């Protein structure tokens, strides 16, 4: 997939993925203005153009990137596994499908997604991450 920031100064190159994941955590909602809809693209992600993304270290395990010119959100980068979650708005729709929601316990009551997807709490997400780190 290829996408770009709002001003076009950064182009994002990533493997084609169609599964959209939604994060309802407080930090993602503060960062994006709503739930973060993203595609997980692994570590095979590249950025090109006249600008370089700026990264903000938002936790011990992750950083969030944006365009320094227009402020477009470009990535959530999980540092221990070098995996990128990229906002779906960067790309033309290759047939996206909403497949999961995480941090459902932090979702505010003022919106509800109608899609019938698996829903994990924050505790369940961290448990899965710990299991993956142990190799299980």
C-alpha cells in the first residue's frame, strides 16, 4: 500500500493489509480525536518524501509518528517487536474490513460501532502481548 500525509511531503509504503483494528484507549483517542482505526503492517514499513516523520515516545514500549509540516498521524510503532500500526486514513481503501477492537473497557459511552468483532479489554491485550513476548 502507498499513502501520504495531508500535505503530501511524506509518503508511506507498507505491505497491503485489509484488516482494520480499532483501539479505544484513552491515549489513542486523545491522539486521534476518536478511536484509532489502523492496519497492522509489521516492520516492513518505509517513509519517503521531502520530510522525515517526527516521533513522540508515548510509553515505554511505543512511539507515535507524525508529519512535522501538516501534523498528520503516520504511525503507532511498537518498539519491542518493531511493528507498525498505520492509520487507515492514509490509504485508499483496498477492501478494508473491521476485524477487532481493543481497550473496549476504555471506550466512552458516546459512540458504539455496529460491527460484530472480537473485543478485548486492556488487561486482555497486555496478557496477549506478554504471551507473545514469551514466545507462546
